[in-house]
C-alpha cells in the first residue's frame, strides 16, 4: 500500500540503541511510505541520541538532548518543516510528561501503552488533546490485525448471538527468573514501581488483553475481582494476574496476564462465546480466525480471502497464504493515523482507515482498569470498574 499524499513528518522520543519497541515503531511507520522520521530525542544521553540520529539519517541539528528541547525547537521551525506527530516509545513513567509537553506545543501524538501511570494523568491528556484538537493514538497494536477486525465485525453483526462469556489470556515466560537483578534493561524498568507504575504484568501485557476485549466486543467492564501474584522472589511488582470481570449486559469474562509461564513466548488468545456461536483468535497464529458452531463444528477463516468483511480486507496487505504479522499490525495503526490526519486537514471523504486506531480515551480506559484491578487485589474483593473518560 502506498502513501496517498505528502509524507507525515514525525519525531521520536525514546527508541535509542537496543530499544526493541522503538525499532518496531520505526519499521511500522516506514512500511507504507506514509512518514518521514526527521527529528528525535532518542536517549537522555545527548551523545547517544546524536549517534542514534546519525544511524537513522536524522540531521544532527534535530537529534536533541532532551524531549523538552525537541518540543521547543520543533515548534519554532516553519510549519512546513517542523514535525507534525511525535511518537513516544519511552518507559511508562515518561509517557505523561512527554505527551503533555508536545500537546502544549501543538503536536499530534502517538504513544506506546499504557498511556500513563495514573488515572489523573490519563484524564489530563484526554482533556488536552480535545481542547487542542490534536489526534492522539495509543499503540495497542493487536487491534491492527486483519482477523481481529474480522472478529469485531462478526460480533457487531450479531453473528454470535447474544454474548455470554469472554476469555482472554496473555502468557509469556521471559520473566520466570529475576532478570532485573542481572542488569536486564527491559526487565529492570518493568520491575521498578517508579518507572512502571503500580503494576507490571497487567500494565505491560494485561493492558493489551483488556483493550482487545473492548475493541472486539464493544463492551466495557462494570466490576472486577483481581488476584495479582508476585511469584519470583525479590520482584517488586506482580508478574502474574487473574481478573474476573463482569461486562456490560451481564457478560462474564476472565482475563489472565502472566510473564512467569515457563515456555510461553507471546501467547495472546481471545475467545468470545455467544448464544449461537463463538470465535477464537491467537496472536501466534494471527492469520487464522476460528468460528465455533453449537454442534461442535469449527470453521477456519484465513487472512486475505474474499470471505472476510470489507474492513478486514482493507487491512490485509498480502494474498492469502502469505503470512502477515506483528509489524504489519503496527503499521496498520500508523497508516490509519496518517490517513485520518490527511482527511481532517483536507476535508476529504473518510475511508475505512480513518479513526480506526486506539485513542487517548481508549488508553485512559486501560489505565483505569489497571488501577481498579490493583485496588481489588488490595481489598480482596469485587470493586466497581465502570468508567467514562473525558472527551
């Protein structure tokens, strides 16, 4: 898929040497030719930021020593030179100050999850984005998979009948030992409450599972009961979580998030059960969506086939049998932000890509969910979880 207009100029905060997710964001932004990376504060170390900028082809004058300097300097450039969007790929504790600073300087924002470490900060970003008329996307990238979009379309059409039960699990095994004590960079900040916030497993991967449920079913959590476990001795935050949820309409749901499940790689699986049928999707086999019938029948839908909805087909890049995956799903979000921005600026007719990405309000829902789960574990019982973020 090729760009439909001038490339969007973007800058990045974070994503320096060795940062996995920063590289994924850059690949996703580049995939469709929609963006040019023209500026960045890639590291809190000025020299490391400059070296990273050199590797990425960013002009030395626009490889900044801090995100504050970057926001000020970019805002001072002529409108046809400055960045239009900032991509935030830092540890959690920096999401809010970076996003707030760039919103204050008039830029659109794409931010990694979870949105912030507190509900108050998440709501502040909701208000700032709305008041400034800024696009603000949160990269819950699993919603970008074509067959996740197909699942959403089928639930929305009533093909499953009335919804009854939702099971979502996200299991990894990479934190089965105390990696943070061995100097492992990615483990260290995730296990540090000052950087990760009040939660580790739920904030890191449980937030994806929660957002996936909301995106596919359209339902919100009404109340929940959470058990958060710190399994590995010496760890400061939970590494295993189970959350029982009551959704709107009395639908029952179960969410598990674990990073100590030995042998698991990146096992995100969603099952939605209705009165007339069910669906089953797993991220490690993302090009298949399984439909279950009342008599035990099982039909498999494949990405790239003509039997899928128009929305799923619009987000499919390759013919059937050519696997698409993680980066392509990320790229769908970046492309949808670019198309939405162009439609808004030109007043053109909206298409299947416009607005189809997680927003700052979706991110605020996720932060609220994390905090209610932590509170439920603290009190040892059910807590109300209904929530409406600022618009």
